[in-house]
């Protein structure tokens, strides 16, 4: 496979840029990245190096780590450069690596190569992806238990139930001379147990989709009410452009506040009004669509524009919090307001911030308590959810045909479905099934 390269910037005490190359035979081809070119270094040692751009000019210095195949994450040679985090210098170095024969890595390709080289299972890769995306520490900790092996995934548990089921067929067909009788009622019970587990896991996944989306807050309202200024003030960063010209914000902007309880996802939207601008219309449609899905809506009014949210967007099941912005210019106008704030002077901002934190705490605590009533464990991807749907249909067909078809044919159908189990969780071998048979029935003692 062609060598691949990627870069990422992270913050520690200072910005640090990480450039990774993966592919077999990285040295000596990519040794000219370094000044001077170096021979293949000793694996798993740290080297102080200087790097150059494609014109041969030294542009940065940092650390080099080399992991030789097959003892690396991807199973290939891996070269890691830890440099200063300026994105311009990182782009120059990546450009040099591409000139030497690498290509830009696709999203998730390093883990994909690890999977292809049997360094990580598909379940482990999906679990890691979900761990990274966890919107709260509780969800992170729960997913880490599965990723680290402290808790088995639902697919692994279902695989064991599946092997137990096939094991019963093996006993009935191959060991009848041992006077071991497997009743059909036992087969039916095992099938029903698996179907019930599937039902609970799928229910838990549908519920968790909301939980893993996180506590989302849409900031919307009429134009020129100071929505983007409030968005920036709550984030503590100038993420959104602010202007006196109406309709500056055309699309949804997202920012995250990392609270003690979980992420607060702020969404800044286009001001809602009648307009002839096609791009602004699209932004307004997106804002109205998002209103249906978010956890909370902050409807922002101000002296510039005062409006009733229910007239514009109608009633919604979850609450609309009315915020009167620019209260330093004039107190709240007609109607009710829950908060009076000033994005310019920060008046009322801390109170609104605490309110959002309390709402986030309630959101994540309620979700965790409700989740605790479901089966322990959680599916890590929509792929697993769809797989369980197919598995359930296969088992229902098996259950319904148990009286009409011979057990040999039913076992043959079960074994053919092993490929699906293999893709979902890992290999299911005859040896694994016979291990279950001997553990369950003690045949041959």
C-alpha cells in the first residue's frame, strides 16, 4: 500500500504539531525530510531532529519516533514527527513528504490499516471512535470500559449466545449416541433469549443517539438582536462575525463549552425574517429545521428587533428561553423575558451561563439514569444496529421454520450466517463452538 501522511495540532503548554507517516520501507525514501538525511533509526527511540521543506530549506526542529513493522499501530513502518504547531510549516513538510511519494491520509485510514493488518478489531475501532466523540465524562468512561476490555461489547455477548445456539445443534446431531437429548423447547428458548437481547440493545442505541448528540442550544431570533455577539460572549471567543448589517450570519455556526457535566453545544443561526436573498433563505430554513432537534432554544430579542417566538416558529415540546439582549441600551420590551443580558458589558451573562450549566447537568443526569434502566452496554455504530436487525430477522425465520425443516438444514443456514457474525465481531470457528459444547455438556469426560 502507498505510504500515507497526516498532521494534527494539539495544545499542551504550547502548540505541538504531529505528522505521521505510515507505509512499508519509509527509510531511506523519507530520510531526506531530515537535516542531514539519516539512516534508518533504531525503533522506539526518541531522536532530536531538524526538518526541511521541499526546497531543502531547514524550517523546524523537533522529535522523531520510529516504529518498525509489524510492531506498530498500523502493522507497517510508522514515522512520527513532533514539531512546533504552526500550520504553515506543517503544510510545507507534508508537501515535501507527498513529493517523496506519500499521499494525504483519508479520514480514519491509520486505524483502517491497523484493522487490515489485524492490529485492531472492527469493534475496537468503532469503540475508539465513539470514545473520542463522547460529549460527557460519564459517556467517555462508559465507552472506555468497553474499549479497554473492562466490559465486553453487546456484539461480543451476542456472539457467545450465537455459539451456544449452534452448539445445541451440534450436540443434537453429532452426539445422539451419548444419550444427550436436546429438546426443541430449549432451542426455542435460546432463540428467544437472543431476540430479547437484540431488542434491548437496539432500544438502548435509539435512546443513546440523543444522549451522544449532547446538550445542544440554538441561539436564534430576529435579525440584529445580537445573537452572534451573545454566541461569542458565551464561548469566550470571537467565532462569529459581528456587524450592524442585518443578515450577517447565513449558516449555522457551532461552538462547544466543556462543562463539568458534559458538552454544551452552542449553535448560532441566521436571523429569522422575510428576505429575498436566496443564501440567507437557506440559512433561515436550516435554523427553523434545527429548532425541532435541539435540546434548548434561546430566542434573542433586543431594542433593535422585538418579536414573539411562538408566532414565528410555533410551539415546541421543549422550552424556549427568551433572552433580552442589549439591556444596557433599554430594558426589556413588551412581553416576557427570562434573562436580560448585554453582550457588550457582560451584564447578566454569568447568570445565563449558570442556567445553561444547570440545564446541561439535568440533561446528562436524566439521560444516565434512564440509560441505567436498559440493558448494560451500548452499540458503537449504526453498522452494528443494522447488523442486529438482520440477525433478528434471520433468527425469526429460524424459529418459525423449526417444525418444518430438518435440523441439518437449519444448522447449515446458521453456519452460513457465521460470515455476518465474523464481519460484526470477529471469527466464529468450529473450534470455538465445540469449546462451548464441551463446557456446557461435559461430553467425553
